[in-house]
C-alpha cells in the first residue's frame, strides 16, 4: 500500500484533498492520470452493462432527494453503525471493528482509556435546502444510488417500455459519514458507485442472482484481478443491510486484510413496495411488485484493486547501458491504461521534435496519448512503465531518413521498427489483439 500511495501521488493518479491547507482526512482528489483511470472504468462498465445489453437502461439522478425517500426506504431508522468513543483520547471507533477482548475490558486500543457503551450513529450527511435552516428544510446527501432507480421505476417502465426482467443502471456519487474511513481510497466519505437494480418476477430471483454473480466474476477478471485473490462470502442475516434478504460479498485479499470489493444483494420487493411502485404487464393485464437483484461496484475500489493487481517490480536493463536496475511497471489491461501511447523524440533536437509532434497530433485523434521530451530516453521509458502506458513510439535520427520509428512494448520491452505511415494501423491492432 505504501508503494501504491507513493506512486499515485508522484505520478498524478491521486492527491490528498486540500493539501495546501493541511488536507481533509480521508478525502482525495484524482489527478490527470487518476481522472482517466476512473473514466476508463466507468465507460467500460457502462458499455458492458448498458450499451451491450438490451435489457438494461440508464439513469442519472440527483444527489439530493426528498427526505421522505429516506424515511420510506428505512435509511433514517436503519442506516447506522455502532459507535464507541474513548473517554480519554476521544478517538471514535466502529464497535464491530474493535476486538471483543477490548470491548469486554472497555479499553481503548490506542491509549487504554475507558470506552463508552455503543450507540447507533446514522451514516447519512444532513444538510438544508434553501436559505432557512430548520427541520422543514432538512435533506440528505444520498448514501447510495439505488433509491432513485426505485422511485423512478414506473416512469422508466412507461418511457422505455421494458418488460420483466430488466434493469436500471446508474453511476454517480454517494456519501456516507463513516466513523472510521481509511486505507487510502478503500473507505472514504465521498465515493462513486456503479449499480444496477435488476427487476424480476418473484419466482425467478435465484436464477438472476446466480446470473449476476457470474457477471461480477467476469468483470473482476476483465479488470485484471486474479481469481485466487477473490473470495465469495455469504453474509449472515445479522450482518446484512436492513433491506437485504440475501447478500454475497465479493472480497479481495487487500494488503490490509480480506475485505469487501463488490457486493450482490437480493432486496426482495422491499424498496418498490415501500415507495408504492407497481409493474403493470399490459399484455396480461397483470399487476405485481417485482423483486430486485442488485449488483453493486465501487469505482474507487475498482481503481485501487486494479493498481494493486497491475503493480510489478523487476530487474531490467536500462536503455543507455547493459546494466540493470529496478523497473516498476503497472501492467494494466490495455483498455484500462490512462495513456495508451507515448510519443518520444530521442533527443531535444528541432527536427526530431517536429516529427514526433506530428506523429503525436495524428495518434491523439484516436487514442489518449502523451508527448514527452524531458530527461533521457531511459528515464522516459521508466516513467511510462510506471504509469502503465502500453506502447512508446520513439523518433530518432534514422527516422528522418527511413521514415520509420521504434515501437516499444511495455510488458516485454521488445522494440520493433515500423514505417510511420503504418503506425496507426499497427498500434490499433496491438491495442486490440492482446491484453485488452
């Protein structure tokens, strides 16, 4: 984790929020590379689960919803965690994260001070809508993206004319006032979700639960996650969310322990019934309340697991000498890499720069590319390896005569000479043919 967090800041993936003013604990900004990585994940997810499926439509709902939504959904009453506070150092903990021995002894794990008894703490962020701050203007930042898909259910059915089974998909921000956020971007108070509410006939929920579990396995593999790092944990009733009748957590072996990566829940008819939403089958004139299977993915956790899985170190020869040094490389699947191609003039010479910039201007019309002319070519190769760029295109003095460039592969470090006029087609084939 230390290596990943250092790399993330140094190379422009993730920055501490408001750092010039001391920072805000467990709040993060996504830099140039992080913004591209997030966008690649969300775009791939949307393409896979919305554009490529005829049974799913999209939604983009407001972050702030009427308070009645959260009363009907049960969040005002049930969306809580048990809070314990140390009477001496005043540190706060989730009671379920404290060892039973510490709770039994009522001893703070940090300073040994006495602990308060556990009380339930609501995780929703409360604010006010409008200029007057009283109970009549209280609203909440959404703690999940799901509820908008439930309250808009009948309108989506009417507008899209979808028949059961079908799903509504949404990506967007959610907010949870976590007692103990941490582990970099693993648990934060502001995060992005990618969720699907899949509506089925009551007797068919098990079939579609199994279907979505398989789809989530495929997504993890697509992201580059090794199967042996994944565990599937059936969540017992006492640990499930108040709306869930069955939940399977897809857990990953993080450096800080085995914890949730994604989740799959069977919500029954809890939400639609509470919001008074009905499905009317016009062909049979049947009215029913569909049941819901909910696969849920976190964007930040997807980023973090992708970086952890892609991170590699090896001894490799340098570009300038026969000696070896440590090479750090992010072996992202090609679709996930923030930059697909880097264009590099061998030296900062006007003729080389002019040719390299012409190639860059051509390639960036189709791919996210980087142009770099600073430092030695070896250092630039290492920099591109460290941010996961699959291919480097180097313009040297021979390029001015033979109209060819050198294409270097990130994973193998092999190089080949390619005619400039054939370069776009060759790179397109390479980016699509392997490690996609």
